C-alpha cells in the first residue's frame, strides 16, 4: 500500500525508512525538494518524490505529516481537499524554541495536541497521533526487535484510523498499543509518561492500565 510522507527531516526520514523496510511504497515531499530527492534515492524504488505536498497525497491511502507543530496547520490547509477520506498520522510534539534556544510547549498545559490537530482537519479525514513517541534514533534502533517486538503507542478517536495505524505500525516493525483517545495524546509527547519507552506489549498494557 502507499503512504505519503510530508516532511523528510529528522523523524520523517526515519518513518520513511522503517515503512519501506516493511514493504510500504512511499510518496515523499518536503519544503526543500532536494531533501526528499536525497531520501528517495537512499530508499530506492519503493519511494518516489512527489511534485509538492498536494501531489504527495494523490494516490496515497495514508498521509504522515512529519512536520514541526507550528507549520502543521498551514500544510493541512494547503492539502485539505485531498485529505478527505484518508488516514492522517501526526508525530509532531507541540513544541517550539524561543530566541534563546529554550524549548516551550506552544499549547496551554493539559490541552491535547491531538484534539487541536483534529480541529484543523477537513471532514472525512481520520486522525491518529503516532510515530512521534520516540526520538528518531530510538525509533530507528528499536524496529523489528526479536523475539518480541517493541511497542509503539498511538492515540485516536476513530476505530477505522486505529486499524489503519496498527497496520502501518506493524509495517514499520513494531507492535501497536492504543494509549487511548486523542485526549490522551499528551502521554505520548516529550514529557509524557509513555514517551521514549522501549517496552514489550505486556509491559505496555500494564502501563496503560496503571494510568
Ligand atoms: N526528530 C525527532 O527525534 C522527533 C521524534 C519524535 C517526534 N518528533 C516531532 O516531529 C516533528 C518534526 O520533527 P523533525 O525533527 O523531523 O523536524 P525537522 O528535522 O525540522 O523536519 C521537518 C521537516 O518538515 C519540512 N517542512 C517544513 N515546512 C514544510 C512545508 N510547508 N511543506 C513540506 N515540508 C515542510 C522540512 O523541510 P526542509 O528540510 O526541506 O526545510 C523538514 O523536512 C516535531 O514536531 C518533533 O517534535 C521529532
């Protein structure tokens, strides 16, 4: 199946490689097309470079928006038409950096980033917050673990999105575990209790239940 990945930076490039390693075909786009071209050349025939963000979405069943939180809304507005009917996967943390390099949360404490992003999507798009629950390095090194796969947590309010993101998570070499609905997305973010964990499915389920 085909997934579009918009944003081929730190996390988007790793998501692309992990999905391609499991047999997914990819349509890539980025602000600088050279970045998407370089990644596509490294991945090989499974990845093609699209002619911009809107073109990336055409023909893809799912779209990963591997973008900084502060540019998400602008890109969603740009591609809103073609997003209807698709799974939208968002790994973004609601963070930004001030002039002194200090990282801060761009949403009020306790406000769910998943709920905010859901409000930006057009009717008919199905959202899952996923693939941002680990640093890019940990994500790269934890895929296809044996004998037991490592877990990737996700959050969604939509049952069909849940089935679709579970397929993508398995394709990337992990076992999916639902943390809850979109109101739980804070648990997956930097600073959340489920962020940057490499755990087995049994450990994951006990962590979910313990909350
Ligand atoms: N890196 C990690 O370890 C990690 C782990 C988990 C979650 N996350 C989260 O994932 C999000 C992305 O992080 P990142 O580290 O991947 O950031 P990044 O390295 O800055 O990559 C962002 C990508 O977005 C692209 N982009 C910017 N504006 C765009 C536009 N209008 N259209 C298309 N592409 C656009 C950039 O393109 P150009 O490069 O061409 O400018 C770049 O490829 C953040 O919210 C972060 O918190 C990151």
